[in-house]
């Protein structure tokens, strides 16, 4: 494996979101790999506000881009000083539960578009193709994959990696007959994420919540509220998440005062809900979005095709891990494909990728769903008991943050050697 001059290997990445862009960085440094990235949208862009990168995600990014610290600084990453968690509903609303200090989880929070911009910046522009929506994918004999785009053009690759998001086309190809049973489904919660001018948030919610650059989480009956400071203390992100009993078909619901008052009825005498409802309804078109997830996935790989990022393992956002998992995927795929010297070995590399990544990612998806249940007071053994909440919540992040990224990569490479 090590001594042979490697063949040139053409790898197509479908999707230019955070997963596709990180993956391109992980692969482009290997001189035997020719990388092309295809994005359906007319330009490479990210919607939404912020993304948090916890310690494991930053460590994985550093494995891909040794100067990741500079990249994150250029993207305007802000250190999360601490997260304070409180009780938000019922007679004990306002009870302090715990703080997670920066030394325990030195996470950073970043504007999503800025992170994507900085991930795309080091890549050769000629490998980035916008307006290229994948329409079909099929094996081409035994030696490659043929992809057809919606504009009618076709390309041939030695390997395809689908980073085309939760409802991507590549996932269905990888899963074949199991695609339907493994399709994304509602996770049981919706959320509404809004950006509010700093001064307005301070006026409505109260000055005391804005003295430090601190994230505040409010646990309560049937819902969870979070607010944090972004963009150099000019903007506040305000999130309401709640239990969803009747997922709408189009995955979103308009938010009205009546609906929010009903959702947060046990919260209204507490310190936070009324202000958060006011700020949410002050938005142009307030909507709540269903959180969807992959409850099971039989495999991430099929021959010369695999999936990464949300295409492989979309999760509810309760443990803030979706982007971090995409970065870990890219790190592992980079390590594996750096060792592949012949395109015929790609199926072995993707098999090793599946074997090392799928158990961790599925565990996180399941843990995130259970975290939601606890945060919304729906775990009957814990309820909204402050002592029990203090005891159970913090350890839930240990297995996520504590990933030994070097060992994870080494395990993948060890499996590959066995398969060759
Ligand atoms: C509001 C919100 C907050 C979040 N907060 C956090 C957080 O704090 N921490 C964290 O780690 N994660 C967080 N996540 C999750 C994280 O953002 C996602 O897991 C991550 O962005 C997924 O990236 P992706 O590239 O896999 O998918 P996507 O971002 O969905 O990108 C897929 C790309 O593929 C393109 N595409 C789709 N179909 C095709 C096709 N047929 N052909 C070509 N291109 C195609 C799309 O246009 C898109 O650009 C959050 C998610 C949301 C929605």
C-alpha cells in the first residue's frame, strides 16, 4: 500500500455546504487525488445564523487544516465564555441549574456563511462548480461511477462522496432497497431561530442577561429556550424549541401569539418566556421548523460511493454536533483516501469509513433525541427536578467531546489495511 506510486484518482463531491467544503480541504492536499465539487445552488452559500464548533470538531479541523485556528479567527469565531442553564417554567422558574465554563468545553461560535467562505477560500476555484445539481448516479462497469446532472451533462469518477444534505440523492443510491426505511423522519421537536438587534433583546429580556458574552439555556415544560450573543455584541440569537406532536408535511409552521402562548403556557409566569415570545413575533414572518433526523442508516457506503455530513447522519440539534460530525467525517475520509493507491481500493476505504463512523454518529443522533426529551422535561424519571437535571445533563457531552481524533483516524486506517 505504501510503496507503490499511486494512480491518479478522480473523486467527485456532491454538495458544497460545510461538509462538502471541509471534505474538499481534506482531500485536495493529496497529490494523487483529483477533486471536483458540484453544488446545486447558483452559488456556494450557507443560510441561517450561527454554528457552534465544540472541542472535538476543532480538533478534527486542525487535523485537516493545521492552521485551523487562523481560519476560524478569519471567520470571526467567538469563544463561548460559558453556558448558564436555568429552569424556565413552573413554580421554580428562574432556578439556577449549572454553568458549563469555557475550560470544560472551549467551544467557538461562528457565523455560518463566514465559516463556509473561509473553508472555500484555500480551494482552487476551478474545482468548484455551482449550478450543478446531481440528477442520477450509477456504477459504470466495475471501474467507476457515472453521474448525470440536471443540465444534461455527464461525468465519470473513480469515487463519489455525497455531501448533499439530509434529503440528498446520493443517500438513496447508497442505501438502494433500504432507502425508504432509512429515510429522514421527524425527531419530535420544532424550533424557531431568530436574530434580534442586541439593544432590543436587552430591553425586552432584561439587562442582566447581557452583562457577559454568555449563552443562556432555559429548560422547562414541553420546551427549551436559548439565547446567545453574536457578531461582536450587536446581535442576539433567540431560539424557542418545543415538543412537536403533529409534524406538518412541509416541515414548517407559522408562529402566532395564540400558538406560542399555548406552547409555553406553564412558562408565562416565569422570567423569560413572555419576552422571547415578543421577540419572536416581532420577526417579519415567524416560523417554527420541524427537526428531522436519520433514525437508522444501514450503511454509509456502497462500492465506490459514500455519504458524509447530513446526507449520512442528520441529527436534531440538541447537542450541537451536526457540523462537527461532518468535520470528523472529512478527517477520516482524508486519512483513508490518502492511503489508497489504486482506484480499485476505494470500496475498501469506504467500507472502513462506514465501520468507524456509523456507530459514533448514530449514537450521537440517539443521544441528541434523548437530550431533547430531558431538556423539555419529558423524561419521567427526571422531570424538572433541579438536582436530577444537574446530575444527568453534563455527562451527556463527555463521549462527544472526548473523541481522540488521532486514534479515530488510526482505527479507520487499520480497518482499511485489513480489507485490502
Ligand atoms: C439552524 C441550525 C443550527 C445548527 N447548529 C449547529 C451547531 O451549533 N453545531 C453543529 O455542529 N451543527 C449545527 N447544525 C447542524 C449543521 O449546520 C449541519 O449538520 C451542517 O451544516 C450540515 O452540512 P452539510 O454540508 O452536510 O449539509 P447542507 O448544509 O444541507 O449542505 C448540502 C449542500 O448540498 C447541496 N445539494 C443538495 N442536493 C444537491 C444535488 N442534487 N446536487 C448538488 N448539490 C446538492 C445543497 O444545495 C447544499 O449546499 C445546525 C443546523 C441548523 C439548521
